[in-house]
C-alpha cells in the first residue's frame, strides 16, 4: 500500500524549502551524491537546513545560490561537478523535503526506467515518476513517539527548467497510520498541480 508520504515527491515543486538541522551537524559532513540518490536518512537531510537558511554557509560549502527561476525551489551552482544517477551536474535544488539534481536530460523517461520508477504523471507537458525506496519504523528522538521514516526517489520535469530533468529524493518522518482511518488515496497516481 502506498502511504500518503508519497505525495511529498509529487508536491516537491510546490512546497517552500524548510529543513531544520541539529546544531551539532557539521555542514562538511554532507555527502551530496548520497543525499540526492536516497542513500542517506532524514537526519542527514536535516543537516542541509543551515546551508539553506544562510547563503554564506552555502558558499562555504561550495554552493553558489542562484536566482530563483522557480518560486518553490532554491537552486545552487556547485563549485565542482558531482556524479549522480550516472550523470554529471553542477546544479542542485531544494524544495520542501526534497533534494534534487538538475540534469541536462530533455527526456526523463529513460532515467525513470533505469531507476524502476512508477509513473504518476506522464504527458508531453509534465512527467513525474517515483518510488518509495525506504520505509522503516523509527522513534522520534525528541518525543519518543513511533514514526515511519520514508524516503522517496523521484524523477520529474518542471516548466521553469525546459530541457532538464530533476532527479532526487524526498525525506520525511510520518506518523504511523491509524488502523481505524479510511484508506488514503493512492498519492503516486494522483496528479498534483503546479508546473
């Protein structure tokens, strides 16, 4: 069953960036390719928060903030290219709980097939593919509450970046489903608004 957290990847281009990091998380510990390829955890994603909140910290990490061509994404140019999903890039973006590489791929479908992603939207104007790669029970370190850590891999296009593909990962902590609640709609197959 696909949980509502899958909606995160569908809404990635429509959410403001918001990530808070523990004060002890050093920015130098960020493994950007691993973060983009869903090989990290929610706590690793949270370490990005200080860089998003302070442009000087981003610059110290080797990320040059770029003008916003999409109101819902914060974009950065990297000092050195990184390899992600078998492609080289110097552009990354963050939207809500998502970290994405901006790849010079006009058609996202071959990459989506390579990564074995499911289609959420596949039209000439918009393409969105995704798959939950991690779903594990965890305990909230602050409250002791049981939570579900969800990590979703996604590939998509967005109107603000013609001829390019966004590929990356969404990280979230969700409350366990209430067994008495009605089933949630299949978020992966429900098209989201936005460009």
